[in-house]
């Protein structure tokens, strides 16, 4: 019967050295039959397990020292001998598992890779460059730290929870968007054959069982808007300012349009003869063409804008590109700062912002006129009524809206404006304006 090696301590193993001559030496450390430390002439140390598997002798590597300690090496050796007793060759088993892993990695797709491929295929659908950047940046910031290195085939609900739970209540709107974007990426991965089964980022019948509804916890923050009592004074101060950003902001205020619609306006969209601005569907939030009735002042703003050579934009930046959203915002901020801190939102007490002018227009129509709500919502390019109602509606009320926009312009320009009958008021302004264009 072979003599059993003495069981060495960790300190004794640490002190083992190569004798200084010959090739690699193997020193039995005891504790597990066949476990030895192999030391090279250069002093490098590693663990091997010498054992018989079937009719073959095996020297099984268990890792380098000191990365693999004596205690861990003995545990690895016990596991290897347990496989041998089951009739499994540890070396062949390791090779098979490694080959399978490599195969899976080559055939598999990580979430980070899936994001890149999905966006390569889908970003062309996002007409707004800002939207494109937000899509990528939100996934990079919130999803990739947890999911980026994982194969999409193995991502489950617990993985999605690790992404969403830390921000679900503190950044509810952002978290909701992240969830939807993860769902889209995983849906693409499923259709592309990289994963199977349910989508773990799906809300209904899935995450809604473990996360509170966004509507229950999200704090609705409205864009600060000018009050009706101050908007006329504000308009006077705006009218006295020069520059492309000032005229763009004035045009935005008079048309109640969105910032992106105004800043992206191109010359070919305007028909000053018919007094109409037609915004193509691809530039609208609802992806439907929208017509805006021009007034005396809005038509003059367009007619007086200088055309920059090589630029299609009406309100172009100095180098011909699209005017930035920050430029219009800065213009409004300067008016606020120059007015002894006037022009605050009456509810939040925050300085009004350009998008809030749409709310001011909505308040004016509701409180100072009797224009139909439906017509006001169409002017704001909001969807009105059910799908069936919209399908049967054959008009966008352009001429009736023109009367309303004349009345809105008159209100902004005249502090003594008195709301007569809405229809009469608008039509009278339309008649006096036509001779000026």
C-alpha cells in the first residue's frame, strides 16, 4: 500500500522552493491523495492532481499559486476525484465545458451588442437627432451597467429588476422609458433568433406585478407658463429685441407651435400667398401633416427673415444649421432676468419657458374666448376625439382657426384687447390684415 503524504500547512506550502537543479518538481502536500505542488526552475508554483482515470494516468491542473490557495486546491481536488468515482474524466469534462462556452459565446449575443445592432437598424426611424441620442444614452447609463455583458438569451425578470428598482421611484419617467427601450431591444433579439420565450421587460402581466404603476408615483411637472396678466407685457419686451432667436420665439408665441417645429421650419413649407405654414408629417410629434394659419405679424416675420445661402432653415443658426433649443430658451431667460424677476409661472413660481407659451395660449382660449375646445386642440396639433371621430373628420378647420390666431395676435399686441364674440373678432382682424401682406 503506497505511503500517504504528510498533510502540509499553508505556511509550509508557502516556503516550498525548487531545489535549484533539474526540471519541474512535484511535491506532495497531503490532505488529498495525488495532490501536489509543481514548482518550475524559475520558482513559479501551480497545483496538479495525479490520478488514474479508467486505464489512463492523468495530471490535472488545478490553477496557479498563490491565486489558488492550499485550501481551495484541496477542494478542487476533492471535486475532481468525485467525478472520477462517477466515471467522468475531469480533463475531458473540462474541455467539453470550455468548448461549449466558447460555442455559446460565439453564437450568443450580449445585450450591449444587441443594443448596437438594434439601433443600427432602427435609428433611421427617429427623425429627431435628440431622440436618437436619448435612446442610446439612457440604455448606456442605466441598462448596460447591469445587462451589457449578459447574453440576451439568459436575461430574466430579476436582471430587469436590478436595472429599474433603483430609479423607479426617484426617476419614474426615465425608468419607464428605459423599461420600454429594453423591451424593444429584447423583442428584436427574439425575432432575430437570439433568445426565446417571454420578454422579461414586458409591463402588462409581468413587471406590473412587482413594480408600482408609474402613474401612481410619478410627479407631473408642467412646463412653467406665463400668466395671462403678464403675457402682454412680456410680448412687448420680446418685440423690442432683435436677433434670429427673438424672432423665432415671437413666431413660436404667435403660432402656439412647438420649439422643434419652429426651429426646423424650412422655406418651402410656407405659402405666404395663401397665408399657410404646412409642417410635414415627419416633423410632427403625432406624425401627421399639420397646417398653421398665418397672421399679419407671423407672415411678416417669415418674409423679413434673411435667407442664408445653402441653408433651408428660416430661423437658421449663424452657420446655416438649425437654431438650437437653448438659443430660444436663453432669449426667454434674458427677458426674465431683465425684468426684475417677473414672468414667473403663477403655480410653480418658476421662470416661464418657451414650451409653456402653448399653455398660455390654451388658458387664453379657455378663459377669454368662446372658441370651441376642439378647434383649440387642433391648433395645438393635439389628437382630438376617438379614432373613429378622427377618421370621419374631413377638415382641420383652417379658416376658423385663422380667425382664432388673429384674435390671439391682437390680444398679445393690445393691452386693451376686449374679448368680443370670438368669430366676429377674428374675422374683423382678418379683413384688416389682408391688405398689409
